[in-house]
C-alpha cells in the first residue's frame, strides 16, 4: 500500500482541524482589533483593501483563512506592516533593527493551499517579508486561480517540486535549489507537483500604503 493509499489517522485529522480553526480564530481576532484600532467600519475596510465586505467579515470571524495576497492587501489598506497581522501577544513588535526566528518558531498560518510560517515578526517596518511555505498539490492552475499585489517576490525551493505560473510567461517547474524572482503585480500562483512534502522559502517586499 502506498502512502497516498493509507487511511489517515482520524485522531490526527481531528487535531489538525482543531489547530487550523484555532489559528483562524486568533488571526480573525487580530484583524478585527486592528481594523477597529484604525477606526474603520467593515465598509471602509472593504474600500481601502479592495476586498469584499463579506470576505473581511468571514476572516474576522474565523470562517476562512486569507490568502497571502489578501494579507498583503489588508496590511497595505490599514497602513501597517505584515507583522501587525501575524504577531501574537507574546510577540509584541520591537523598535530594534534585528531579530531572530529559531527553527520552527515562526508564526504559523493557513490558507486554502498553503501553510505559512512567517518569520521575524518582532521587527517592525520590515521591507522584506520572509516566509517558509508548505505548498500543497492541486490541479493545474487556471487564470482565476492567480492573484497579484504590489511589490516583488522571490521563491527558493527547499524540498519537493513546484510549478510557478506567472502572467504572460510560460509555467516553470522548480526543483530543490532552484530560485525564481518576479514582479508581484503580475498575476501569479504556485502548486506542488508531488506527494512528497514540498516547502519553499518565500520572500516579498512590503510596500507601505502611500495614501
């Protein structure tokens, strides 16, 4: 019996679902608190982020996990750094210019097709957002699956193989040790190609809102 044919341990599945819901609720609470601190109604938040009011409401109530692109839009719209969205109470942002994340100790987040470990949250006003990302398998990406945002990104494959799709370019397969750099304003997407655990180091520029 292959690994893909083995039946998942129900206890492990239940534990992960509970952890995922907890992560969603924690993120949603931070999002709502930050919005209120900014003095935004849901309607105002929708206007400044470009997200649907219903999407923001679902995120704040822990019903959905935002994609990385939506996190970028929220940070820009609220005029804050990404660390304000992902830092927990024990990780209050510092004003120093150096911080360290030990292995496996970054802030973990989850979206539909990715599991993120956001690193170095304690440092404020970073120009680069460093993330280790576990990428999941899914069908070939369609134009509707691609998203764009301001800035630039680089991806370095740590394990497994990924397929990178960037608007106007042929899709490219990246293997361990391969690196890609692209303009984030082009619609883009990423998917794992194999059943093996697939991880990338993913860094993007943090572009502040210039309203």
